């Protein structure tokens, strides 16, 4: 997994981002500021051939092709390989970054890595158990690493007979067993395939410790080596012809997958990425292909967009866009014995609800151990999700976003005439208000118990539900609101409700309107849900809010200052009032969020505007803003 440029995306247009390693400098050369190709004259013929021919033809079947994936909503991602037996520890030394990058981080020679494969003996591997865990957690699709960056095929490939599962102690095909288990239990099945990185092949990008190859930590020839050294390109083409395309076709013919998932396209020129995609479309046009195979800054040739790895918040994508995010249970994708940062099941339940409320899918990753067992911490998370899903699955699987405005207590999903209110933060006081919901209501009930809620009322502000009849689910209490007819309120137009009964009213920069030159979005990880590229006073952020009850609020801003000697004077305008403040350029830098209390302000009830302006900037750009927070005691 790797970093990407953070930008707003359009359907079949530029896409997005990925994770950071665990250890400083672990991903230098591997990580990228932009995970897409800037097309050059070399690529123009390939682009023209695609957009006037095979790709244009494939787009006509995209909607039909992608619907099966879209309806599946929630999937299991599995990173499993030779590296799994080491748990990110090699010869007593801890690896850095993602565990599946052990070979690169520790610069393990190709032959030594191959020799280590003989020790890979997953005696506890049970495909049925893996798939049942996914199914019970409400997952409807399953993705397994057929070949990761280490170049090792986790199946008996005829195009890498030595560098494949044949060289391990496991003499059966685990991918065939997983495919059969998925088909048996009704899950879509697919593969992750590293097409651009391959650390075993002498002609592929990435391995610069065994070979003088570009694309690795040494950055031989630069990030865009195929532009600076076009004479090296025939080697990479040979790898694509001899291994990448043949293995992808082999996977399609052998396993008949529903889905294919790719990564790191920037390691090859766009023309090669398009050639691989064309081979897939020629072999099986019904396969769903993710958005990290072939893309430029303004065009995506895959079926859907990949937004973020390990996200906590989602930046906005246009309505109707197909997109997916890939959280993982801790901070690594492959199994890491040293990474104990497992999130609770509630984290993933709420993440799934937030994604589906914005029209997205979640592909949640686990990293099984080298012996084939799943880490106990991962099992606990999956079983926790399963417990919640047993009663609430209909609120997050194959649903659509609600057109209602953003609420501070949680999010809203929709199916036909039913709204699902996902309550993450139960308000104080006597009632929960669904701002803007003025449609006639037929009934309201708790989804988990089917118990009817009585005594609800409506007025011009919205729907009011008695709090004493709402449960306290440990992750997400879901309230089903049955409307009298399948109609919706007017579009929210970005309106955000502010509720005095909620402890923290968060106004994320992701959901602000941008004025002036567009800013870029962070990838949504912890303390990375910011905007950046704020370079002049003509740019500013604006929120349209609707305050349910007039009150005095404490006001704070949160931001990331990851560059020294940046800061300046700002002004926050709320309901006709101004709060001036300064971020001290001499304050220390940090990649974590900083909070600055600005004081208190009286905000009247009703619709208000809030704007964040910069008066002067110290440094090349303003600090990266996360959010404005309004609290009421």
C-alpha cells in the first residue's frame, strides 16, 4: 500500500490515496506523492487506442458489471503470503512499515527469500473457517493476495513455478479452496495482484538490492524513471509480457474471479498499465477492476474509485460515484506480531455506516498468520461485527445515501421508504432531532429489537424522537423510520445541523465549501482529514449550518502543522460575528492534530453561515485545517 495525491474525484476521473508506513523512512522510494501516471507523448497512442476502442467499448458494460460489487457493499481483504510467517520480524529485527513489505524493508535477497518459502507451512489454514468468519460479519465479497510485491505466487503458477506455492510445504492450492468456499457461501471472489511491483523478477520495478532496477528505495532514474530513462523500459515490458499478463490471465482462467484489485500503478508507465487492463477486458469483460490499475490525474480507467487506506473520515466524492475504502484491523495489512494497535469492532461498524451513508463500499483487511490461523484480535473484531450485523445488517448492506442534511449524532442510510438513523453519539436531554426530516412518518422502531417508538413529533425543524425509548448500542444504535411514501426531502446542499444537545459539533474541512483556488483533501486517516494548498487570502472555507437552539458555544479549531515556520493570522466568521486568532509560526511542527481554543460565542437558532479566512500566511501555505468544533456545556 502506498501514498497518493489527495484530490476530488469524478466518476471515471482522478482518484486517490493510501497508507503510510509504521516506521520513519521505511517507505522512501516505495511511497509516492502521487499514485497515478502523468501521461506523456509515449502514452498518447495507448490513450487514443483505449478511448476510441477497447476501453470505450468496456465502459458500455460498466454499470451492469459493477452492480454486483456495489450491492455486496462490505468485503474482506486478506494479505497473506510468505512474509506472514515472520510477523514483521526478520532475524530478530523488527521490520518497518507494512509487514507485507518485509522483503524490501529488510532487503532480503531474492534467493534467501525463496529459501525461506520452504518454511511456509500453514497447517492451520482452513478456507471454510475464513469465509464463514467473513460471511457472519456481513461481508459479501472476498479478496485475497494472489501475488503481492514480493513476486511470490500464492498458487501453483506455471509462469513462476519456483517462486510460487509449489516451493512451500503446502502442497495444495489455498486460493482454489477459498474460491470454492466463497462460491459455496454466496460471496463474490477476487484477487489482489501486484502488477507494477515485483521484487523477484530481474526486469520488474522495485528490487534495487539484488538488481539495478528502478522503482525502489534508491529511486534509480527518479520516480518517473520511464521518462528519464526510456532505454530501461524494454526490460519492464519484458516482465509484463513474461509474468504479469500471463499470470493475470492464468488467474482468470483457473479461478474465474468476479473481481481484480491492483495497486502502485505509478511504478509503470500508463501505456503498460493500459496494456494490462486491455488484456483483462479481452480475457473476461465481466470482471470488476478497481481504480488502481490505470489512471492519470484526470482520468480513471477502472470500474470504481479507491479513496483511502486506513481511513477514519471520507472526503466527499460526487453523487453516484462508485468508490471503496480499505481499513485494516491494526496499522498493517500483512500479519504483524509487533503491531498491537487493533481498533475495536465499533470502529469498523461506524466506518461502514459512514461509508454507506456516502454511497461507498468498505473492503476491510485482516492479515492471517503464517500457520494459516487468524490472529485472535482479528477474530474478536470480526465476531463483534457479526454480533451487530445479526440484527442490523439491512441498514448498511445494499442501501443508498439519504439526501437529508448532516447530523451531529450520526449518519443516515436509506432503502426505498425506510430511513436508517445510525446513532453514534446519543444526545443529552429528552429527544433526538433529525434536522430537516419533515416528511410524514408511518412508524419508528429500533431495528435490533423491532420495538416501536411512540410519542415522536414533527415541526419545521425536523423529526423529534424521545430519547428514553432509544437504546444504547455499544457501537451504533439503528432507528428505522418508515415514511408514509417513498419520497425524500429537498437536497441538503451541504447544510450541517448544529445541536446544543451534542457534546461536540464537528464541522470538518472535508465538508466545507471551498472558495477561490481549489484545495486538496487529505486521505482521511487519523489527523489527516484536512485540506491543504491554502496559499492566498482569496481562498477560504465556508459551512452552511442550521442551529437547532440558540446557545453559547465554545469554539475551537483543529489543524495539523507538519512544516516548520508556518502559521499566520486567521479569522473565523460565525453568524455575523468575527473571532480573530493567530497560529504562531514558531510553534513546533507535528503530524498530529493540534487544538486551539478561540473563546465563546452566542449563536442564534436557525440557518447561519460560517467562514474561515486567512489574513496573512507565514510560509508557503497555511497550516492544514481539520475542523471547527463547537461545544456547549
